[in-house]
C-alpha cells in the first residue's frame, strides 16, 4: 500500500531535473530518494522513473500519470488537514448554503455580511424546494434556508425566525386603509398576482380552499419582485410572508401597503403562520462552521426587524 510519503515523493519529482534537487526539497539524501523510488516502483509493478548517472532522471508516461494523481491526492489531504479538526476555535473550510428564492434578497446579504470567520469559504445557491432539497440530500449543499412549508420528515430544522402571511396592496386600494386585519373573504373577488413557486402556490390555494373560497388569479409569476411591481402599478394584490427589511416600495419605486391577514385556525387546515428555518439532512452531524453560519443568520435576521 502506498504511504503519504510515497505520494509526496512522486508529487515532487516533476518539479526537478535531478534527483539531488528533489532530495534537497524533500529533505532526504539522494540515495534514500532513489531507494524510495525503487520501493514505489515495486508496489506499482512497473518503471516510473528512468535514472541515469550524470544525466538526471526522466519520468515514464506511467510515472507522469502517477505523479499527477499523487499531487491531486496530496492537495485533498492538505485540504482535510486545513479543515479538520477545527483548531484553537478557528473555523475553516467551505460552507455551501442554499436559500429559497423569494427569501433571498432579505436573508443572503445580511447573512453573508459580518460573518466573522474569514477562513470559512461561503458560497450560495438560490432556488425553490424543487431544486434545493435534492441538492441538500446529494451533499451539494450543507444547509438551506427555507420556509417551513411542506418539508419532508428526513430533514432537521432550526428556526431562524417566526413569520406569517400578509397582504400587499397598492396604497390607494379600497382595502388598504381598513383598520382591522384583512380576511380572505375580503380579497377573494380582487385580482391576485400569485407568486408561483413550490410550495408557496399550493400553500396559498390551501388557505382559500379551507374556507371554501376560490381566488381570482390574474397572473402567476416566478419572482416576488414582479409581484410587488405589478401591485405597485395597481394591477392586483399579492400575498407574501412577513420578512425583515421589507421595502415598502416596488422595484420601480412605487409605494406599497402591507396589511395583516387574519385566518381563523381550523383543525387539519393550512395555516398562515410559519417560520423561516435552516434545514440539514436528518442524522448528519452539522459541522461547526455550518452551525456558526446558522447562528449568525439568526442574529442577523433578528437585528433586521
């Protein structure tokens, strides 16, 4: 079996023209290096290095391939040593996190800013449950921040903040100035600009169906900023979860009015109450650097209200 030292020797050889130069870099004698190469060739079952007195050495095609593979393995080992274990409280390594699309403008900037672990390499992907959950299960993501709606039981959840459904209207809409919370019955005849995304669409339809209502949907759009833009032009109303940093205007700078929504609780029915949660695969230990990001996100969101 090849040792790490064997791999280090073969990884180093392409950088040199003589065994003496390679031996100096590896901090061993030239004779010891020659013996080590012979031992590696015995394990490999073929010649890896042609050695000629006074003419240096040349790697064979197999030797060059062996050296390339050895360098890849040594790089991975160095990455492991740099990441695990965490030493002296210093967190290192990659954290790949996902975020639900409509939540991303509010959560991602606050979460990435001020994360006080410079040796942790953050990367982010934005999507819906349809894309984020498979990536989480396939270990393409370490954690995902989503709404706690229709999540399967094979995921662990950590609450980031509690939230609830609210109504967004044009400020001059007849319902915008009501002093009481709005009811779905108030809205059912009004044009609804629906945010079309799994599981948001199904959740909204369930809320109406639980009261025997059928919303008047005039548009189904894939971006929440487009919902706000259409509402800002008075084309309809929207339904969205209450979020930190909610801008009370559309992308075009048109004002929006946010109003509370009251939905009576009925057994077995969907609810307008929810939470933003960090999800990880059940039974998988959350690395310290990932947990640090989750905790930072929780604090950042609390400071944003």
